[in-house]
C-alpha cells in the first residue's frame, strides 16, 4: 500500500511539474500506454532537456473515438484540444483524412528512409503525411485446443470453420460497431469470400456466437478461460494469451489466403495544441528505440519495463537484429496475402456496414441464434443471403454520414426485415 501511494504521488507530481504536455486519444490498452509513456518521457528529456506529461483520454473503442473526434470538431472546427489519435487500424484514418481532420506532418528524413512504403502490398504510411503505420497487425482465429477436443471439432483454419453447427454457442465475437479491429475482421471476410458468400459466413459466425462482446479483447479471454472454443482475433491479443497459458492449451491461425496484414496507425489531429511535442512523439514511436518496445519481452535491455506488448514492428531490419530475443516469430514483410484488400472500399462504407451488421446480426442476436438453432436441430440447410446488394451499400455509403434521415429510415427498415426473417 505504501509503494502504491508513493507511486500515485509521483505520477501526480510529474504531471503537475512537467514543462510540456501531450494529449492523446487511443483505444490501446494500458500496457501500451504506460510503456510508451515511460519510454517517451525519457527520450523527450534526452532530446529537449525538458519534461513532458501525457494525458490519455478514455472515450472507448475505435468507433467511439471516431464519433468523439467528429462530434467535437463539429463544435470546434479549428481544433479539439487533442494532439494525437493512435490505434484502430487504418480505415478510420482514411476517413478522417477525407474529412480534413488530420494535420499532415513530415517526419525526419532519417526515420522516413527506414520505413518501407508498403507491407504485404498495403501502404504503410500516407505519402501526404496525414498518418503513419506505428505497428503491424494481422487477423485470424484464436482457439482453445482442449475445448475443441472435447467437442470433437477440428482446429479451425478458415473463417468458414467458425460456422460449423457443432460450434453453436461455442464461438465469441466482438461488436464491430465498437471495435475497429472487429469491424476490420468483418470487412476482411466480406472481401475475401465476396459479398454473397461473405455475408453467409458472417451471419453463421454471429449465429454460432455465445455473445457479442463490447471489446475485441473479451472474446480472446473467453477462449482462454474455456467459456468458448474459438473467436476471431487480432494477432497480438492471441499471442499475449498464448504466452500466458501456453501453446499446449491455445492456438492461433491466420486463415490461408483469406486474411491480410494491416498497419495500426498514428496521426496528429488538426489544430493540435502541442504540435512540436506531438511530432516528437510520432517520431519516437516510429524510431528504432520506440519500435523495440513492440518486439522485446518485458525487463530486457531496450524493451518494455512491466508489460510485454508482443506486436509486429514497422521496421524490417529489427526482425533479423533481434532474432532470438524478440517475442514475435512472424515477419509481416514476408507475409503473402491471398487476396487484395480494398482499403478505399472499406473506408467508404464503414458506417453503413456497421449499421447493416447491427440491424441484422447484433441487435436481433437472440432471434438470429434461435433461428439458426432451429435449422440445426431440424437438419435444414440455411444460406443467409445479404439483405441488400453490395452495389446498394456503396450507393448508400455516399450519403450515410450526412443524411441522417436516410440512415435512420434504412436502419428502421432493416430492423423490421430482420425481425420478419428470423421469425419464420
């Protein structure tokens, strides 16, 4: 208790006496926030001979952060007193760039020269400097080997394996309306399989799910605890749990030719009140010193102090340089994607797709499960067909963010249609 009190006093004293300040909004978990805060404060002191405090705004997951940024900019168009948006993939950054809410910056030539332009065929940063990939993430399936053995179900290899009727009530899935990584996994499935087949796979995966969790980390915890057998997951959540529980209990797979590697981005917001500090922070995150925090285990020289972060770096040389030391065994720059992900399409329809998923697969989740269970029990083959065409979704996407009357009308229409469908 005495050490805790002293620690809290030290945190308060540091914040109260710091010469400079940085305000960030991020969906990143506590470990990432703390490790990069501690390391950056040391780096900043060495570089500037000044002290800095970091203020992390907790407004929820990526989708909640997007709403927070847009809402506040609608009230204060010149700036919202926030410097940095960090985490959540790349699609949200493409949206904010299109809406002119990001501040372009030029990182130092030394740092930029070490950043490849792409990873697995996907841009690693915006040539105009509005966003930069700060880490790299992949998407796959985490599974509990013991539970699957008990259920007599093979270990999943593809997204479609999560639709096995034997897994009814043994899958967990995060809410794509709240989590950026959850939304990305839904978008990946729709693009990898195509709109028609992808919708069927998504619908059956949701129907098999015991629950739709608010955060993308919760289904991974459910798998670890044996409450469910499998769940879609971003790779670093799965790796962290595998490191804790052991490979004899848990596994993780990238569905072959059905997934891709994606940068997890960082950007300065328009009207940043602490622009010089914000630029220094972005450059630190992209530097070799910052990137080692992702790869090294806690307590190792140059690594994190308290939390092992286990994420893939954006600097290719570090994979060879830290061989034998890194907790990451996958090199994303050698990853061969099986399909070409269309980030412009994903960015454009993010809001309307979330509304469609909410109306048909999430809000009526209980009814969806009952409909699917009845089909399983009767031996009836079911194919879930998308309620609207992909072309119609893209047309609606053009007006969705600005025409709220249209959006509300369609959401109501879809909810009624879903209720009718699942009551058959």
